């Protein structure tokens, strides 16, 4: 539906995004995850056509968006930023603003405002002004304002950062209703992997402006030495070292796929270069049928994905001593 192609975006001389291809499918639920500074918010602004890429193109339905087409395409996409700004006036007036800008007034405007407010649970707030609202309420109102104009694509930057659990559930239900009713495409950015699993079925990771092959639990910025033995180099990560097979040196990002980590109660007889002892810190079942995420402090926090059977056999609970084993060739470098 909407696509970035061969995009390199700079602020000054610094490249903040380097994306050969990035697309949002119609009616998709995509999450962009990554650490602060990874480029998530900038990516959302490019998708919202609020910034033009330094290099490359933005396409809508396969056609490059340029010139006068930018203004038309912007009406199909709405971005709710992490700290949204409400206009002067009441909540009701804020929800009606985008509709009025599109020529929708009177009874149709009132119906759309009422429906969006009810869906996000902000109907009791319609008569209030910004000074009478909490940050969490402002976020929900901003989403209601975005949904009121019926965009085809909704972009959300850290949508749950200021919301309590009830508000998060209301927002999730509202978006699911919109997707089911009219095929809304939703793309959110978050540094919390839990939010990504809750909100989407297509999780993509950004690291230093580039797409990563794994989710962000096991991403580490490192400095690789110039020399190594047998093609293997050791990078300091936290209080430990990770062995990696690479010819690269200098600044890099290491990615350890959670499914490539073997979890055991004691060291294994293996040729794997990485055997890291530690203790389990968290056990999470983030999505049915996709394994159990077991995080351990092995000098740095690493997350492995194991089966329910392994959890039972190894008695994997917080505090349990474990050894994480993985090959140097399993570690990806970019």
C-alpha cells in the first residue's frame, strides 16, 4: 500500500535511515521496534509524508508520491506522535478540526466525533480543555482525532507510553474494530517489545537506521577489534565477551537470534565458542504457539526462545542458574 524504496535520509551529514525497501500492506498490523535513537520516529514521519527522503522515493499503491500528489496522499495517512499537541479549545473541537478541514460539518461531523470519542472512551472528556487532561488522556484524544477522519493508514509513535492498562486495552480494541470494519492499516513504533507483540503480527526492528534481522532483545552496539584468530573476534558486551565470525572491525551492531541460543543447566560439550553462565531473570509467553522467551543475565541480558517442554525439564524460573550456548557463526553483524 505505502512503500519506501531505496531511501537514505540525512540530517546534515549524518545518515539516520538507510532502507532499501520498507512497505506497509493494506490492513496490516506492523510494529517498528528499536532502541531510542534507532530512527523509528523519523521513519514514521517519512511514511506520513511530513518529511521527504533525502534520497529514494515514497510510493502509494505503487506510484511515487511527488508534487501535488503529496498533499492528496497526506489525507490518506495520519500520524499520532508520542507527545501529541492539542489545539486550543475543547476536546470536541479538537476531534472536529480534521473533519472541518475536509469540508465535513454539521450532523455528519457530530456523528463522526461522537463515534470516535466513544470508541476511545473519551466521551466524558469532550467538554474539557488541555489543562484539564492527563498525558494519557491527551494520547487517547489524539488517536480519536486521527480516527475521526477515517484515514487509510494510521501511524502511532509510542502509543502506550502514557496510558494505563485500561486505556491501552481500549485503544487496542478500537484499532481492531477499525481494521475489521474498513481495513485500516496500522503501524506503530515502540521501544517495548511487549507492546509490539500485543499490537501487531509483523514486527520489524530498526538499529541505527537500518532493518535488523532479529528482534531487539539481543542487539548490541560494539567495537570490533582489527584482528582475530581463525576469523573469530571477541567483542565486549556488558560484563562479558561475545565471539563472532566476521571480517569487520570498528563500530558495529551484533544480533544474536533468540532461537539460536541453547539453554542448559550446565556447560555442554560443544565446539560453540559462546558458553555464557548466568541466572534467569524473566520468563515470558508473549504469543501463543511461538515458544517461551527466557531472559537471563549472563553478563548482559540475553533472551532465548525455548519450548514449554524445555521450561518444565530445566525448571526455568527467575533465579535459576543456566548456561547460554551459541555459535560464533550464529551472531549476525551489521
